[in-house]
């Protein structure tokens, strides 16, 4: 059983490390209070210890990342609180990121999140002109949501054994970061299924995402959005809470939602194939009032 994080004021310790050659990194510790970053009476992610490690040439990128973390914390609080530390390692180039994440030939990758660590390609290398603060904010919110999900659902020893499918992992992160505008549309997904009747970007996501990442991430985003809007965010929190008590994803999903993941995905697929959304690209909608105006309730 996981221990519960405390609610209330959050204090994030950002440890800014400068890696110089083979010498031990020189670190500066800053206390960054997050008071005032949430609506009154609303809990935020608290007790988190987040460390940044980077080379001196990436000090400006580290400043961007630090600000992105501050902005991300209150937006993630809808799902729970961090129970453990998270290290964000800023890598100087894409090749270094692929090595650290053990994901070769992933040209589209900018970061890789685990329970306690996020591997991040330096934002200064994302484009010729570097990344904007808005781009860094969006990516860090996405990646930190992954780590938070793992910590809410399990612990350091058990998180990889929960069997959380890619569509739920990526969908939750994309939904939280409001990235629906970036992914393939509902109509794109309907056309894909009509031309690839034996392919399933949800059930076969792990085998498809390297060569068809756009449709896989789009399907994940829309499936999770369908889940959150049909059953409500408290049900999503219920899935995470159930996993924290021991069961794996399939059992926890069935317990919280009232039907198995397979049945849910069949329902979602019918919704897409019958074009229940009535066509067109999904608009970027605001989160439901429950997640904006009231504190998350215990599942």
C-alpha cells in the first residue's frame, strides 16, 4: 500500500546541478514555495522533491525547466500527490537522450519518464532557435504526469508490474497537458480503422507506435478523453487508487469503471467507427468544472 502525500502548501526543492566533464557535479539547492499557485482550498502536489541535473551550457534550459515544473504542479494535483522524489536529467543532445532512455532510433522523442526519473533532451536543441517556454511547459506537464501516475498507482518496486497499457499512460499525460490539438483527429482515427481493419492503435500500441506514432498517440488521447468525460475524473482517480492497493491495471480498471478495459475499448472503437463525434477535429476544450473548482475527492 502506498503512503498518502500530505495536502496543503507544497514545497518543491529544485536542485540545480552543473555537470562539468568527469568531475562531481556542483549543485545549488533552491527552495521554491508553490503557495499561491492554486485556487484557495484546492490541494496541490505536495512534498515533492524534484532535482535537475544539467551541464553548464544548459543553464538557460534549466531555468525554463524549473519554471515549467512550478507551473505543472497545480495542474497535476487533480490526480494526486507525489510520494517520492523525481530527478530530471537534462541531456545535451538527442543521442544522449536515446542512450539514457534506452530508446534507439526514436527521432521523435524529446523526453522519457519513469517512476523517479525523467530523461530530457535539452530544450535548446529542439529546434535551431531552441524551445519556447510554452513548449517546455507543455512537455514537462506531460512527462511529470507520467511520473505522478506511477507514484500514485504504485511504488518503486511495483510500478512496472501494474501492466498499465500505453493508451492509458500516454492518454492521461496528453489529456492533462491538453495536447488534443497536436494529435490526429477523431476523423483521422475513423479513417485509419476503415482502411486498416486488422490494426488496432490501442490494443497493439506497443508494436505500432514507432512507425505510426501519430495515430497511436492520437488514439490514446481520444480514448482517455472518452473515459474521463463519460465516467468522470473521479473514476480515473479510482483506477489509480485501486492499483495502489495491490491489483494490476486490468483488475483496477474493472473495479473502478464497472467493465473491463477490453469492453471499454470496444465501446470506444464503435463510437469512432460510427462517428459518434459527428466528424471533424476535436476542439481544445477546458477541463470539466469539477477539476477546476473543487478539490479532488478520495476514490
